[in-house]
């Protein structure tokens, strides 16, 4: 190959990477369907913004058009402002069937000025009971913040504005099921859960404040798309592919510890009363060799 065609190759391949990256910076019109809520979910600004609303008659929700087997999902959310007690804004990945896998972010509203709770859970083969809950270090209703789910063969990591708040490792070697063969779709919704969400259900939704509205923007899914039983991942050389082998390096581990020490308000692994038979295996296995 002469140097001119080598240069052309280089240009073409950098263009391809560029295109992939642009394609992954989402447009809600292309990437999702508003699936319920009878007009309460709206795609605005040429696909750049999506709002969900909730009133006494109904909430609303949307889902990704694609299903995925592994990916890094980033989205910016601005949560219901003011008195949001009783409302839940959910952002999660979920597969189908009775033995489903699921990775959840749920934002539990509160009275004006009282803190939201970020509720997280991981289901494998239809079994959850792995809740961890956090307060945030900012007001999530004042502006958009980025909430991310990383899901690769070795790790599930939840991030808030790039800071890891929770990690669920692949501990199949210790007998803990790990989501790795069921494709998941991304879902978001806003609904009423005043039977449990705020102070354990003691604070009810104030319907005089309705409609409640949460906003979503800038969805990016760097992910392996699942279609007809085949998973297509970004090519290995693509710079979009770093998430596939990503794990927490030592400085991210420190951030995770900082968040957990200062902002975690519930951890199933510390709730011995709930598990009289003993804590789940993943709570005690720490340094196993990773897959
Ligand atoms: C709501 O505020 C109360 C009082 O500050 C707090 O105990 C609770 O954790 C907050 N969040 C939720 C979702 O209940
Ligand atoms: C949108 O998301 C991308 C990638 O997640 C990020 O680089 C970019 O800064 C975000 N845009 C805005 C306006 O925040
Ligand atoms: C691409 O990455 C996958 C998973 O990391 C690996 O199994 C495969 O061998 C890689 N292919 C190439 C051509 O490097």
C-alpha cells in the first residue's frame, strides 16, 4: 500500500469511528417508543428532550426500540421538582420471561427540600432482593445529571455523574447467577408508588401538585445490539468499545468507597435480620478471580 492510500484508509476509519459515536449520541425519536401514558410522555425539541408526567389517572413510560446484550448506558435526568413525595422515576434494563434479569435505578421522591433516594437493585434469573439506596450530593431536581449503567461480562456498575456508586461483579464461580445470556431493553417510567416509596409509604402523593414531570435528555447507548439471536457489538478497535472490558481502577474504587461511606442509606448486605439463613453469597465473596 502506498502512503496516499494508507492515509485514505486512516481517514476512512477515523470517519467510521466518528459516525459510530455520533450515532450513539441519541435521538429519542430514533431510539425509543413512548409505550404508555396516553399522551403523558412527550418527545420534544426534535428528539433531544423527553418528558414523562404523572397525574392521578396515570403515569407514563418509554422503552428503547433495541434490545441489548451488554452496554454502557448514559442518560441525563432532571427529576420531579417540589413536593415529589410518593412518585417514582425509574430507569432500568430488563429482559423478558419469568427468569428475567434486571438492573434498576429508581428515584424515590420526597417532600420539598427533603432528599430523594436513589434506589438500586440487580435481579438475576428472576431474583432480586439486592437493594442499595443512596442520597445524592446535589439537588437532582435543579438540573440535569448523568446516570449510567455499565453492563459487561465481568461487572455491572452504577454511576452518577461519572462517579461509581455501586458495583455488582460476576461471581458465577461462587455460584451467584450473572446476567449474560438474556438481552435486555431499556425502560423509563414515572408512576405513583406512595404505598412504599417515601419514608416507607408514610408520606402520600399530594395530587393537588399534579401533574408531576420528569425530564430526560442525551441518551447514549454504547451497546451490543441484540437482533434475531445475534449480538452485534461495536468493533474491538473502536474507541467506543472501552466499556466492554472496563472495571474499577484503584482511584474509582476510592470514589466508590467515598460515596458508599457518605451517601449510602441502605445496603442489603448489612441487613442481617432480613436474611436469617445468612447474607447472600455475593455479600461475603470479595476478592475472587474475575471472569
Ligand atoms: C425523605 O425525607 C426523610 C426526612 O428527611 C428521609 O428520612 C427520607 O430518607 C427521605 N427520602 C425518602 C424517599 O423517603
Ligand atoms: C451528552 O452525553 C455525552 C456522552 O455521554 C457527553 O459527552 C456530552 O457532554 C453530553 N452533552 C451534554 C449537553 O451534556
Ligand atoms: C473482540 O473482543 C472479543 C471480546 O473481548 C474477543 O473474544 C475477540 O477475540 C475479539 N476479536 C478480535 C478480532 O480481536
